[in-house]
């Protein structure tokens, strides 16, 4: 008696769903940071306040100095007089740099960011690129507009300055460059301190408190203070900076050195510390 045997059907392969995974690149990290920037109302609010403040202060200074009097300060009659709004602008752009970084640590979003981009240096670079490009465009544009508008107001009453005058472009572009680089320093402080209040206090101390403390030590302190970010910036952004001061070229180099040192310190902090 024979028994018929039937072969069991072969198991069918389980289909696998293809996952379209794309490599992490700096360009994609920059795109992600740009989306964050666009979606945060606070970034536009602070940046808008800096833009409006620059123009408002410039027009106020122009109106108050439209007539020559004997008791006016020399700085109020210089080519950089109507750009004094940068004193307010540096505060706002510096705070913007801090908030763009520290707000993610405050909300815990930084964990999601590092989960999406495990290598932390691209995140730092992406935030830096977005912040630098946006603030550079905004501050350069409003600085030129402020200078032209305020000098046009002065021109109705007396002779003012024009962009073609010697040294004016250096002051106009130097003013915007100073605010942008100070904002970058604020951002790097945000990476290192991580707390928004602590970062803001550290930023204000570096820009304003430390120079005042050094000024208490007579000429030695003042000579040291000229190498701080605020004093170095004034060397190329102000027509008649306080003495002693660096040359405009040396001021740019010193401020850039502060920026580079901040980026290196922030990168080292990211490498050594967890989110």
C-alpha cells in the first residue's frame, strides 16, 4: 500500500517596506534651523524691535542735532551720530543670539534636535549660519536706511553726510557687522551656559559690566578694556571712539577673535556635556 505525499508550499518571503533614509548634511540641518527660526514669534519680535529701534533713534538724533549750537558734543555731529541706535541694537541682537540657543534647552527641544542630528557640531554650525545670515541682512539693510533717512532729515536744515564721504561706508557697514558679531557671541554664551537668565546675565556682564570695572583701574584698566568686544567694536563702528582705542582694522580682528574663541568654547562644551 502506498501513501501519497504532498510537498508543503514554500513559505513566501515577507515583504519589507522600503524606508527612504537620507543622510544628515549641514544643508538639511540649516533648513531645520530656518524652520525653527520662522516658527518662533519671539525671534521676529526681538529682531523687529532692533530694526525699529535703529531707525527711531537715528531720526531722533537727526532731529535734535538739525541746528548747530555751541554746546553739542563732537560725537553728535560726526558721521556716526545718527547710528547711535546700535547701543540699543547690540542689546537686542545679543539677547536674540542667546534666546535662539538657550530656548531649546529651556523647553527640552534640544533633546529632539540631538536625536535627529546625533553629531552636535552640525547643529551649532546650522544655528550659526541661520543667525548670521538673517541678522546680517536685517542689520545691514536698516543701518543703510537709517543713515540715509537721518541725513536727509538733517539736510533740510544744514549740511550733513552722504554715503560717498570718506570713511562713511566703513562706519555704516561696521555698525551692522558689530551688532551681528555681538549677537554671535551671545549665541555662543547660550551654548555654554544653557540657561536663558544665566546666559543673558553673562552676556550683559561681558559687554557692559566688565568694561566699567576695568575703568576703575585708571589707565591700565582702560588699556585692557579696549580689547573687550564692546570697545573693539566701537573702534570701527564709531567715528570718534573713546580714548584709548584700537585702530578700526585692529578692532575688527579683536572682535573676530572673540567670536572664534566663543565658537571653539561652545563646540568644546557641546562635546563634553549631555543635553
